[in-house]
């Protein structure tokens, strides 16, 4: 049995429990979970095992080196996802892999399924040194519900929200679609939005300017290092 000090367990974002004692920990130490049938506000990033925690501590709590730079580029047509992937690939490879606008369409847009994030992750994996996406615990709450935790993690994420006039996008259209969406890169304290000319922007300035924090979240993924066990 691994014994961990109280400070270590509470040091965000690392909450580590022994699997066999997890239920006991919840029942004995968490009044809110005893009083409710389910957790209404799961953390974006849950507990990690000891090996993952050690690696994260080694890299300052990030999966992505803080020295890496991601250069904004504006999308051509409805290519926010593929343009974001191109930006990520170029940054994560230190500029060894770049894309023209034509290549973004031919090498990424036509080879990934915008509705299947596993293909996004495979695109990153093939074009970098093994970086992938990891799913974060999200539902259709407003983005404002997740901002505090995104700030705290201070790392690299893909964040998407629903567009259009629908407030929640729960009702599908006649074709079965629940509406269009937009994806941006959240890197440390800034947002790279390929649909905006003036980008990147500090996240506080971005939300003050565009008000997207009240949009309903579609998905949030964390970009993780090749050594991570958390990946699609």
C-alpha cells in the first residue's frame, strides 16, 4: 500500500486514491456525495495514478513544456478543427512539420472526421512524437463553469462550444444535427481562435470581447505527452 501525505493528495490537480479505498474515502470524507445520488460537478481532470503524478511533477504539472510556442493562423473556410490541429502539430514538433492552407485541407481536413475525436488524436499522434488527446469530464454546462479549472491547470487544451441561436443545443435539427460548433486552442493563459484575426488573446480579454463563456460546452480535450496513460 502506498502512503501519501495529506498535502500531496490535495495538491491540485493531483487527487490520488487507492482503488480499493476509493468508495470508503467518498463515504467517510465527502458529505456532499453522501447527501446526493451523484456528483453534479465532476472535475475536468480527475485523479491520476502514482506514475502519472510523478511524471507530471517532473514537468512542473504540465503535459506540455511551457517553452513551446504555438503561432496563430487564420482558418480558410470552415476549417477551425483542422487549422487548430495544424497549429498544434507545428508547435509540438518545433516547426519541423508545417502546413500550407492547401495541405491543411488535403492532409488534415479530408483525413479526420470532425465528429470523431479519436481521429483527431490519431492525426496528432502520427504527425508529432506521440502526443495525443485525452478526454476531459464535460457536459453541456456553460463554458464559464469550467474556466476556473482550465486556468488552474495552466496547460494545453482543445475547447469547443456550440454556436447558433440555441441556448443548449439539445434539440436536433431535421437532419439529426444538434448544431454547429467552434473549437479553439487554450494554451496556458491565452486562447488561439482561428476564426479571429487578432489572436492569440489573454483569456480574460477574449471572454470580455466575445462573451463566449456563456456558450454551451461541446467537448474539452487535454493534449497529453506520449508517456501519459490518459489518451484517446
